[in-house]
C-alpha cells in the first residue's frame, strides 16, 4: 500500500515504524533485513536518529549475508566514523561488497576529505584486487572523481595528494594504471629537458647549464613515464619481429614512435643528465628522493659512445666514493644515518647505484674489475688497522654491493683483490671488530660471500656460528639470516661438512618429536649440527626480550621464517630425517600461538602464509602435522609438561589459546591436497566417506584424520590413573577434537582399533556426561561403517597400525568393543562416593540375606535388636534409590567437569604443593 503524497503521518506512527525497523535488522530472513536497512537509510542522516548509524556500524561486521552487507554499505552517510567502516569493506570476501565500497567512496567522499594513509590504502587495495570488476571500479574512482574533478586532470597534482616519498609503491601503481589505460598524454612542451636551462652568457664557446630543482612528484612522474615508454617500445618491437606484412609495419611504427617520444623526454646528452643528478645531490638530503629517481633513469640511457662512457664512469666512481652519511650527538660521537649496511645507508639507494653501474660497465667482468679496484683503495686503511668504524662500514657497504651484483667468484679472480684475500683481510677481521655496526655489516658480507662459493668454507661457517651464538641480538639476527641462506642454497649437510668434524644432533638421534634440544653453554660454539644450533635459538630469553626494538629484525622472526622455508622445501633436503619435520612444525605452531611473539607481525604473517600452503603440498606434510598435534597441545596446555599457568585468569586464557590451536591444526589437516597429489585418485581430498571399498585412497590412514584420531585416543588413554585438574581439562579438550574427526570406510583396520580405544577414552572422561554421549555416538557410527563388526582385530594388525603411527600402547584385545550403556560413574567428592558405595553394598547384601545387616554377636543382637531392624529398613530404602542417586551424581559431576573455576584451580594447586 502506497500513501498519497499529501498524506499526513503523525510523529507517533513514524517513531513506531522506525523502532519496528530497528528490530527487523536482526530478523532471521535476509530479505527482511535488507528492506529494513533500506527503510532506515532514509533517517540515517537525521540528527534525532543517531542511533540508526550506530546500529548500521554495529551490524555491518557481524552480517553474514552478502546482499545485506552491500545494502548497509550503500546506505552509510559520509563521515569520519563511516569512512573507516567502508574502507574495511574493500577487503570483504564478496566481490559485490568490495565494488559497492568503491562506489560509495567515489560518490560520497571527496579526495580532500580523506587522509593520505586512507587514500593510499584505497588505491593499493583496489588496483591490486583479484577481481577485474573491482579494479575497474577503483580505476573509475581514480580517473573520473579524483583526477578529473579534484585535480583537473593534473597527474602531478594527484601525486601530491599521495605523498610519493612515503608511499612510493602506491604512486607507481597509480601511474602504471593510468598509463596502461591510455588517458595520459604528454604535451610537446613537457620533458625533463625543461629543468636544464642554459645561460645566455658564453665562455669559450660553451654554454653553462643552470639546473632547476625538481619536486618529488615530478621526478617520480617522469621516471614512470620513461619506463613505460621504454617497455612499450620493446614490446612493440618484439611483436614486429614476430609478425609479417602490414601488421609488422604497424608494430614497428608504434615502437618507433615510443622511442622517439622517449628520446625527446630524456636529457639531450649524458653530460646534461649527470649535471642534473649532481645538482640534486648537492642540494642536500631533502632532495635525496629526487636524486634516486634520476639515478634510475640512467638505465634508459645509451653509454656505448666512448665519451659518454668516460663521463658516466667517472660519475659512478664518484657515487661509490661517497662516504656514509652521519651526524654527531651531543657528546661528539658519530651516528650513522640509515641502515648501516647498504651503500648510502639505504637499500633503495644502493640498488639505484648498482643498476646505473651495471649499465655503464656492461661488458663481462668490467663491473667486478672497477669495483675491486676501488675496494683496493678503500680497504688499505682497514688492512693497516688505522681506519675508523665509518671507513670500515663504507668499505663493507661497497663490498656488499659487489657481492650482491656479481654472478660468481670466477669474475672476481685475477683482479686487484682476489676473493680469498678479500675474505681474510677484510670480511673475517670485520666480523671480529669491536664496533657492533661493523660486525653486523661484515656478517652480512660473509653470508653473501658464502652464497657465491661452490662449497661453503670452514672459516665462514665457523665465524657465522660464533656470531650467532655469542653475538647480541642484531649480530645474531644477521648471522641467523646468513646461516639459513647458506643452508637453503648449499643444503644443511654441506654446511655441516664444512666444519670438518663430526657434529652431534639431538634432533636426528631422537625419534620422538617432544625431545628437548639442550646446549650447555650458550656462549660457546657447541658441537652440534646447524639445525640443532638454530633450533636452540627459540629458547634464548635475551633474544626474545630484545625483539621489541625492531620486530622485522628479531632472531625469532628470522628463525620462524627460515624453518618454514626448510619445511616447505623439505623434498630438496633428503639429508634431514623425516622424524625432524614434526618437531620443527610443532615449534612453529607453538610460536604462532605464543604471547611472546604476538607483537612480531612479520613472523605472524609469514607463518600464516606458511600454514595455508604447507598441508596442501604433500601427504608427508599431513603426516608431520598429525605427529605434531599431541606435542603442540602438551607444550602449550597449562599444567602439562611442567607448564605453569599462574592465576585462574591466565590459566583460562592459556586453555582457550590451546583449544584454538587444536582447531587450527584440525583445519590444516582438512586442507585438500593440490592436484599433483591427487592425479591418481581423487578420493580422500577432504576425507569423504565412501562406500566403495575397491577404490584405493590417495594416502594411508597415518597421513589422514584416522591417524590423528588414534594418536589422540592413545594420548587420552594414557591418563587412566588419578588425574589432576589440569590433566582433566587437557584430555577433555582432546576428546572434543576427537569426536570431530572422520574415518574413511576403506580404513577398516583403523576403524576396528578406534572402536577398542574409545572404551578406554570413555573411561577416562566418564565424568563428562555430554562428552561420553558424543563418544558413544562416534562409536556407534564406527560400528555402522565397520564391514565386519563382530570380527575381532588381530594382534599383528594392531601392532602394525601402532607401529606405522610410531605409538607404544598396550591394548587388551580381550575387552569388549561395545560401549557401556551408561557412563562409568566416578565422583570427585570422596564423602559422597563412600556413601554411594556403602549403599550399593547394603543393597546387594539385602538381596541375598535381609538379616545380614544385623550384627552376628548374640549379645549385641539382644540389646540392639530395635536399632538393627531400623537399619535393615533403611538399607531396603537405599537399595531402591541407588540408581536415582547415581544419576544425580552424574549430573553434578558433569556440571563441574569443565574444571575452569577458581576453586578447583586453587584446590589443585594446594594438592600439588
């Protein structure tokens, strides 16, 4: 029904309608919620109904339906509160919601109303989105609204809104999108040459160039434009060479046009280009960004002419001679500006210099010859031990530039400094220097030098091991990176062979994944293999405490990333035993859920990506995950394996974290394998249950959920004795994971074994009424899928299954495989338990002999006959109520079995003391 335009509606009716629509936002039907949002959107801008906006913002992150989320996003008004919510929707799982978010941003949020950070986030997510429709919507926002309406089609003005010095990668992404779209046109009077002005005064027939300094946005603009023109010219030239006739002529013409335009934009000569760069270098650190952009332009110039090469070579050597920038503190001490390991104190600057140098010295071995000749001069004070730490760092920075850009040590032989001389006269002494910054730079160079060797040398490996063990956190971090790089490049076995002696390995010698790796003296290089040495770094408390200085440069982050790479590439390292993989994996999972590493965001992101890919690569990875499940739970559950929980709040938090870890590992187990692992058979991708036993599964039970279920059941069954509060909660959590696991019908042996183990499991958690009920349902399901439920499992098959799982458990095969009809009743309250046992004994004696409760002594019978008769009557009453009382105990114990209360925790602590 639609009211006429002149209809009058009272305020009471409006208020009633609005309140009704607020309630309908929580309706169970998505269509009702959608229309409720659309109705309330008419009043969201009303100041009297500010709670409607709060209701929208509260419902948006909780909404599960795509259309409802989309409607809410389209209904949000522009404000500071809603901008964050809308931008968060650019990460929505639904393509339509992300597209709606960019539509709202374009229509309701002008460019000036957003902060620089929000602008860059919007563009970075939208232009890199996996959906072409979302990318198109973001590009439309960029062109039609921000560039056209807010910047009057001025691309440099648009870049000024993005702070190119801070968000350089986003600015490059924006320029590439605009250039590929073809909307950017270069005018005839626009080029880099306009910043080079020649004065009218001449001296000796030569004009003196006057350089006009560029802004950062202008420098980045011309660099991206020139790179795009060069790439387009090369692509069109390749297309022309691959085709014939008219099509080839068209491609050739386009390539020629791009080359002509590039030549017109770039400086006229190499000398003019160098004068332009030098002017910005002299201008100071505020123009460093522009200088780096101009250095990158050098890769597009032609230095084949002898005169141009000579000028450019002189300029490159001048860049290499530039000392590291520094400043003095209040006490006159020199402080290095930058990272302290790269040329110019900045990796981006070092990359720009190296690209220009490689372009100028393009002949084979020429780059190495020039740089080594320069190093001979720089290293002379270091050899004579008269150089200060600034000279050491400059020399090591140039050395790192050489080692990073050369392909082999072969190109360094026969030059001014031989590789062996460079190692023994500069790198090894630098690693033992008293200054920590020099040690750090030299340690990095040792790692780069080792990557260029065919086989690692003893001197490098020994020094890196000592730096890792003895050095403070910055030195140990750099040594850790170098050792992992060498292990991944040469292999851990080759790195250990370089030591020239037999090394011990606790990881290799222990078959169980819960073995500790202990090193007696952390200040000495222990006689352990490389993986043992690195694995011990997880337990260094001083490194964990110093990680807050720079989370990207912490030892914990490097260790986690390094071991994750080794596990992912485990097929490339056959020298690492398969028994080591579960131990490494268990440690990574424990680190991922540890509070100590929660602030290490790089480590968290790295492990998150690793866990997404690791289980899907191989069935061997799933087997390692199955083996690591129980050790992980033991290592993080409070009160197990000596873990201290602390207060009840901390203990509860640790238990929740452990439960989250168990579900996370179960989710990893269910990640389907990649196609290459399922080419022969697609059964068991997601462990489905199938009735076709003739089909061979893609992998055995030890690699699937069946093996994990048996491991958990054996772990729970080992707690058959009297359990503490922590142990009760631990096995309860394990059982809740156990009931979620599935068995394939093809694994009949695992099904029969699990049916027997469930009896022991149910006995261990008999106080958990609901849990026992779920276990019984699992047992009934296993009996239903058992092809021969009456056939017993033989001892040989049982030993074979447990042996393949590497488990040691004594299982009584004479026990029945049937679950008890009711849970075995046990009480945690001794007084009530004694009363119940006494009542049951009285009941049984009364059934056999009603007068058995009367004392046998005749004297006592004559004097206390009245009391005896009362006792017999009470015994009969108790016998009739025994089962009712038992069920009451089950209910009481079931409600108290979660063992998370403070009283139980306190009682457990007192009993343990």
